[in-house]
């Protein structure tokens, strides 16, 4: 008998193009309100895409955007998707001390819950910025009332990464689960296989194979992520950026939506909370 198909977690990091960490040296925070914000139209396109396929997802949403575009938050919730936190102002957790991090995650959670009218139990650190130097962040998240985090990428990367982290969901304290984004283990290395720039850069067939391998060989759900700006080839171009940053941000951006449609059709998807929180409950009961 064939094993049942595994349901994977589809996640969207709700931030706009001018808020990505790679643009921080070029765009000051006090300029954000003066930039053209395209989050409404892009989230609406994503919601329509998901509705066409009957797919539910988790939207890790910035409090900064929720405050200015509460209708976006309500549309996410009305669509039956999970509303989760991406912090307030897209500050890397590794750049904050414990007090500032606590204030950020608590502010974002409170704001999202007030606007969305639903509990917010999930959190993803901007740029996957929880690692060996700030594992105290998990205690802060648990104290703030979060039930799971998806803030570690178990790869070596120049901006983030914790390659020695477990590859799949694990408890990081009482009542908190860490769900790393997905990697494939090959040749004694963790290879990225969960979205973002890698999905735009790699041929679709390879991305599909990587996710399929995790489902078939590891018998684990994959965690895939993308950003609304990645389906927006018409976004304003940021001037004066270096070649590496330009390539990473804009590579194949006009092809992403078509690749996402294939991905949604080729695998089963659902919200993070429905896939992973039962594991936390099971582990707690067994402890």
C-alpha cells in the first residue's frame, strides 16, 4: 500500500520590497512611509491564487504593515488562512537585545490579534535571525504567548543560518516548537529547498524534486516560503544597490507566479498551525 501523500506547509512572509534586510544599507526606515507600497495588490493576487486551488496558508505578517493596511490582515483571516507574526518592523532578532526583542514580538502579536480578531500563535524572525548567538529568543517567544516559531534555516549562508540545527520540528522549551524551513541532506550538507531566492533561481523541476525527496525519504512535511514582492515584476527598482543584492532580489522575478502555480498543483498544502501544533501537543503529553 502506498503511504498517504504528506501535507506541506505553505507560508508567506508579508513584507514589501523596500523592507527586505538586503536593502537596509540603501533604504532608511524613516523612508518607508514615502515609498510606494504594493502589499495590498500583491497579497490580493496571492489570496486569489490560493482560493482558486482551495489551498490554505500561513501569512507571517509585519506589524508595521498591519497597522497601515488593516484590511489586508482581515482579508487573510476571512480567507481561512493562519495569521502569524513576522515581528513589528522587520528588525533582525540578532540585532536586538532581549528587552527590545520582547517589546517587538509582543507589540506585533497584540496588533495582529486586535486587527484580525484571532489568536496569533506563530512567529518567524526576519531573515531567519535566530541562531546560536540568541537562543534566548525562544524563551521570550514562549513568555509572549507564541506556540511555535519558524525562525531557523539549517544552512550556511552569509546573512543567516544555523547548519547544525535539527532539520525538522523540535521542542525548544515548554510550550514552544521550532519548525525550521526545509532542507535536503545530501553529501553531508543541508541544501536549501524551501523557497525564497533559491526557488526563483533553480529550475522548477529541481525544486519539485527537493520537496518530493523530503516527503518521500524523510516522511516529513516541507515548509515552503515566499514573499508578496516575489510575484511583482512591476515593483519599483531600488537604485544604487550592489550587483549581488540586485541579482538576489530580482532574479527570475517575472517567472515566480507561474512556478508557484505548478507548486500548488504538484503538492498538498496547508497552514503551519494545523500541521505542526498537534506535534507539540503530542510531545507535551509524552513528556
